[in-house]
């Protein structure tokens, strides 16, 4: 006996030594400038009433914010921010923690939360700070019922900075407790949910402990149960949500609940965390662009009740549930091994201090009767008797309902109320089955009393998931396949029905394109139980496409661009909606653009939008007149649109800080408003003198050069002289091109408009058009070349007649050479305005070796720039020109092209803006082809 006692003492001492409290510190991450919580959980916390230790972290990476007691297993009020001190001289990044309960000893379940520390992330992306329990400056010490000890165990944690903060939205999961077999709902709330347009992420749980059932309590615009897709095998619930209009909810608002069933026989804790579940990534968008996800994890701790079981032979199973006090609970008695049963009797016992009998809710066996089969006389003492018999033996499937009893929950929150069948032979109505006797296995039921959302036990429970079974050959090819895997409870009516978003109605869909597809799974009840799940179909060779979009800086400009990076890029070609065929388009205005990407026999269409800011507009204009000889006029207006702040420049007057002017004399004032991007708009204001005015008269004199105002086509030597009479005071001038001169010189042909303003602010406008002769055009006719002689005439058109002719190496003064030696001759033709045009003719045989260059852009808008399509080698050479559109259709052709095509088709209609291809055939004097020239050009029109 002494030996046994010593052995017991030794074992007790060894257990005491090893059972020191162990603190487990979690690891967290988040972007710079965000806040994260580090959780301190404890194991082996047995009969302890005081503890102290030091906590260390890197103060250059994280900054202590506060101690959080929410979720702590310690007695209420025993733990506050005063329990930690982080202002320790000589110990940066250190906090000393001490706690006691003034004499009472506390025991906590393993994996209980002791407290949390909240830190602000101040370091750089990628940096990690350890979070450790250390022995200095405050040494380890704790007091238990066994004495004072100087050693504790710990598992270090860390905080990692995952990026820059930018904008972030936080999702917070609650921590709950539920018994095995019970249903429990985890509440998800949010912070920073301001002007959010979409989010997607995954919630992970432990599938060995929990089984996802459904979503309850949805409280977010546009969010429905169809936005959630679960997989109880891997332990993930994916959620994808979007809204056409940004949504804002108050901090702390619960937006949905995830409801789980705690598995029979489960124990421990399942963390509820937020993150990615590839291929589903974490994405949040809103009015400020992309947002980061931050989160506070929740957990479900298994507690209360007893582990469940499933009878393996003849038996009765009793359901379990979690119900708040004051609510109704319905308990179902289920049949197992019921084969040819002719009758049964037994006593039902329940905890009368926690449950109050309400009613026998339903009976499910043929011939059963609520009034005749139950004796509830002793229900107030926690006992109900039931007896049933039938002349026709019954066989029922395992798990089918025998009957259901409703109770009102009256116990305290956190308590468990058991429901069982009396197995003692002395029961008022002993357990007996025919056949079977008392050899019956009974699985006890219970109600765990907790503040949880109750899932109606009468509902059909239907879950479904879908998985891809075959990729699509190409993204747009409908030959991908996916299959549904569903789980339906006994209360669901068969058959299970399927409806895919492409119209297929079988369990397996075989005609799916790449992308996300939804399938609606229903049972055959009325109304049906409906579950919507989704599956992502990939294409076997789909490339990665990364767009970079540069938006237009100012409204009306064309400086936007879209550039695509496609991986892999081998063999990839592009066809944009504006005709471009490369991987990028540039110098484009705001608008919508699409591109078809061809790769490996497949194609993908992508749509992109280039945006711009609103134009600056000037409104609320107000002008006050001045008096004769005074400067009492004023101007004010309001500018809207554009970007950022405005600057204002007045002519006359210079830059001013605001959109108003005072103390103004009569006259015209032009303001230019410029925004932060350099975008501008201008407006003219006229301050007049109150009273009458003398009409302004404008006489216009223009240059005259043989009937034209400009001497030659393409030059600018025209002039306009104004003679202004009438009016009052000095005159000022403003032309449509911005000039403020009274007379103009060196002008090109075109339309001009001038506004003359007198000293009283009265105005008069004149419109003037300057003309120029058409361009001089030269072409060969009647050209004959022999070995010894050469004859040729040059046809002249355009300019101003008459013409003069100057030949090099020839004495002719006309447009023809007669019987001259065959070689190269240069002719300079001058019209009456002395405008020259040079032409070279020769009889040397066209070898086809000359270089041919062509203009790449044709802009036939009359500005004398790129108005015609130019090819350098067509002069003096016989040729044929053909122009094709990008689909290979012939749109224009001519013989002996002379650089005069302005973009009209063979039908004499303007060809549209876009890309074109040409083929030029050069021939010698015998008509033999000497060279083919191929190229491209782009027609651009205003």
C-alpha cells in the first residue's frame, strides 16, 4: 500500500510540473496603416488566480494600440487595459502584463481566448514583427491552488505587413459555442463599408467539426443566398456580390450569418477565417477603386450537451438543437432498425427545470394518434409516456421520424437540457418493442440554451456544389462540362431537379462555355427547397490578359490608350474595333473599345472603356454696365467640370485668384479657365456703357493677285486691311484665330471672322474669305521615245493662266519637246502669279529599281496637309493603282495614277475612316510590268 501511495504522489507531481499554463499567440497580417488583432489563447489554465509576464514586439514595424477583452473567458470586469503597461523606460516595444482575481481560482477550457492585443501597422510591406512572451523586464510568475510558480509555456506569434493600406474594408466573424449535433450561426459584420460596389472572398472552416447548412439574416442590398457557394469537403464558403450602385453600411452592421451544424461526436474549436480559395481571389471595389480586405476571425467552440450517436441496430435517435431561452424547441424522435415493428412503449424524460412541455406536435406512423398514444399527465415533472401498436407490422427507413414534441425553453443561457428515454425496468412505462423487447439502443437528445439563430428543424436541408469535369476547348466554345453533387435530408422530396444557366436540366451539363455558370438545384416539394451554386469552367488554352488603360486627360482630346499584355504571346493576333491590329491602341478619344484576341485557333473578345473628365463650362454669368468716363463695370461667373482647382487668366488683366472682375471700363474681356490637368475653356464678356451708341462700320480691303487673295496654292501671303468708322472711343479687335490686330498679313486661304469693339462696348462683326488658285498639275502626253529622238508634251492645269515654260538642256519655250536627244529634261512651269511647278521627263527605260515611298496617312479635310495620297515613283512611269479595304474588297482603282486621290471610292463616295491596303503596278513603255509595290495607309476624317 505504501508503494502505491508513493507512485500516486510521483505521478501527481509530474503532472503538476507539466501542466503549467501555455499561451498560444496568433499570427496576423494587414496593409500598412491598418489595425490587426493578435489573439492570446491558453491551454492548461487550471485553478489560477494570478499571472504576470512580459510581451515583446518590434516597435519599428507595429505600434501597440489597446488590449481587447471581448471574447475573453475570464470573469467580467477582471481584465481591462490597465492590466498592461507599455511605457517602460529602456524597453521599447515591450508591455508588462499582470492579472489577478483577488483570491478566487479560475479554470479555463483549452484553447480559450485570454485577451487580444490590437496593433497599428507602421512598417513597410513585407516586414514581419514577432510577438513573444518574454521573462524581462517583468519575470514569469503565476499563482495556482498548488502554489506559486515561475515558468509558463508560450507559442510565439507574428504580424506581417502585406502591403500599403490605401482603402480597406474589414469583415468580422463572431465567436460562438454549440453542442455536437446542434445548429449554430456565425454573425459576419463589417467596418469601413463605404461606397462599396463589389466584393468576393472565401470563408474557411474546419470540415471535421462543422458542416455548412445555409445563410441566414442577410442584411445587405443585392445579397442573396445564391451569392454563396459552399464545399463541405474542403471547408470553404465562397461569396461573390456586386451592386450597380455603391452601397454604404454603418460600422458594426451585421450583413449576414453563416449557419453550420456541429458534427456528431465533434470536439474542439473551428476557426472562421476570411481569405482566398483559388481560383477565387480576394477582390473589393468601390468608388475609390480597389480596396484591401482586413478581417477579424471568429470561431465555433464545441460545448454543451453530449456527443451524438447513430444507432447501429434497433434504436431511437433524439435530435439536438441550440435554442435561446424563451423560444420554442421542436425535438424529433427518429427510427433506426425499424423492421416489421408491431408496437412499442417507453417513458420520455426531460429536464423540467430547463424545458416546459408544450405539445405533441406531430406523429408520422400510419395509425398513430396524438390523443391516444401519449400520456402527458406527468409532463410537469419531466415525464411523458407513449405507447403504440398496429395490426400491420411497420418497416421504416433509418432516420425517419416517429413523432415530434415541442417544448418551451425556460433554462438559463449556457445550460444544456437533456431529453432521453428511460432505460430502467422500474420506469412507470418500461422500454419495450415488439419485436425487440428492451434491447434497444437510444441516442440521447438535448437542447443547448444559447443566443443563436435557430434553424427551423422542419425544413428540408438541401446542399449542393458543382465541379468542372471537362474544360472548354476555347472560351467561346460550348463544350465544357460540370456535374452537381448534392446532399438532401430525409425531409426533401425526390426527385432532385437541376436547371443550368444554359438551359440544361440534367445533373451533368455538357455544353458550357468558359466562365462562371450557375445551376439551380431544387427538390420536388411545394414550395420547393432551392439551392443555387456555381462552377467556373476554364478553357484549356486561355491566355492571361492584363490591360493598362490611360484615360483621356481633357474632354475632347484624343490622347487615351489601351495596352494589353497577353501571356503566352506566341502566335497571338488582335483585331480592335477601330481597325488597329496590334496589342495596343493609342491617341484615341474617350469611348468604348472592343478587341478580338486570336490564339491557338480560339478567340476571346474583351471590352474596355476609356474615360475622360467633364468639360469645363462657364455659367451663372453676370455683367454690370459702366458709366461714361468711369470704370464701374463688373463681371462674375461660375466654372464647373474639369478636375481639381481652377486658375483664371484675363485678357486684358492677367491672372486672378477668383472668377470675378470689378472696377472695369467699357470693353471686351476674355477669360481662360484652366483646371489641374491643364484643360482649358475661354469665354468673352463685353462691358458696355449705359446709354446710346454710334454704330460701327467696317470696310474690308483684301489682297488681289490676278483675281485671288493668295498668290499660290499652299502658301500664306494674303492680307486683310480694316477701315473702321463710327463707334465711340478706341477700337479693339478679336479674330477667330485669336489675333488682336486691326490689319492682317501673311494669311492662308480660308474663312476669317473679326469682332470690333468700341470704347462703349458696342461690337460689330465682319466675315472675310480669302481665296487661292488651285494647285498647278503637270502630266505627260504624246510621249514617244526612240533610240535617237524623243518627243513629249506636258499638259498643265491649275494656277493662273497664262503659263511660261523653262526647260533645262532644251531651247523650247512651250510645253513640248520635239525631236530632241533622248535623256532626262527638267521643266519649270510658272503661272501668271509666278507660282512654279517642276516636272522631270525622260526616255530612259523604267527598270523598276527606283525607290517608291508613300504617305501613310490621308486626311482629306482641305487644310493642304495630307489631302492626297502620295507615291514618289508614279511620276513619268506608267502604272496601275488598286486600293483594298481590310477585308480585301477593291474600293478604288485607276490607270497612270498622278498623286491626286483624295479618298473617294469607285462609286465617288467618301471611304470611311480606317486602315486600307494598296497595290501599285509599274510598267515600262512597252507595257511590261517592272515592279509591284504593296503597302498600307490610314484614312482619317474629322
